[in-house]
C-alpha cells in the first residue's frame, strides 16, 4: 500500500510539481492550496507525511504544523522562501522534522521524503525492526527508559510522545552514553545527510527533547552540552 502524502502550498506551480514527482514515485497525494482545507483532510484521512509551506493565505504554516502535532506524529517537512536561521529553528522547535528552502530541486525533496518515511514506517511496525544478536534494545538511565523494539520512551513511568526524529536522536545518544557526540556525527547518523556548519537542526531538536524531558535550561540532568564539541548523556 502506497504512503499518503499531504501537500499544502499556495504556490500552485510548486504544489503541482511536487504532486507529479510524488505520484510518479507511487505515492498517494492530497494537495491543497490553503491550510483550512488541509486541516479538514487531516481529520478524515490517514496521512503518512506532510509537506507544508510556511506562508499560506489563511493559516501560517508554523501554526498548521503545531495543530498537526497536537494529535499526530507523522513526519512534517516545511517549505519556505525564507532563509533566516530563526525561521528554520521555529519550524523545528514546534515539531517539524525537516526544512527545505525555496527554490529547491524536486529530486532532493523526494530523497528527504523517502528518508523520513523509511524511519516513520519502521517505527510504526510497517517494517519490522531487526536487531542483531547481543544488540541492546533498551536503556534505563536513571529513570529514563527507551526501548527500540517498541519505540517507547518513559521518564519516571510517564510515557513521552517523541517524534521519530526525536526518538532517533535520543537513542543514538543513549547508545553512546558517557561519550561526547558532535552535532555533525549526530546529524549524519539520524538524517543520513551531509552536515553543514551553519545547520541549527540539531540544536533545535535537542531543545525540544529537553522540554519533553522537563530539563532545566541551565543544569540539564540527561542531555548535557559540551561547549564547542557536542552533546552527551551521562
């Protein structure tokens, strides 16, 4: 069964172009030029991934992303003509999984879609997660329990609602407990893409993870920042 992709972009040429590429790859596409109709679709249709433009005529893309995150955890890719880092960070901290700046190469978008879907569908049981013998499938770090087989994470018995990206970041850090992991290593391991020096994606997602872990800003208990080097879990 093909994955269902939601496209929301008021630039008709861009939305139509993405629809053509996605359908050629065998995906089912739900395309809208405004956020209101997209929200109605979301309520009645099961979606596997959303591609949202930031600048929409009725509902800002960031607000649409937040509303989706109130109920759903499928991947969200933001599209925008803005290039400022603050816009990128805003999208990531409210729950977006990836961010692409216009103009873009449609082939790159397809690659990002496939990467996000592969991770999301695996974690939701549509592709069985295989682990080698002796591979650890669960870590318990002072009350923070994360299980790769069930894709569940709890803190002091309370289940945390993590997106696939957030889960992957936390799992990678737990696998390397006590080691300092650079932003470059973490990005390339999770996103399977080349890290750029001005990329704030990791910082934004770490910030969101800390919020969910109820981490104090100055003295986090779990995810520590090693300034100028990277992050580690102790």
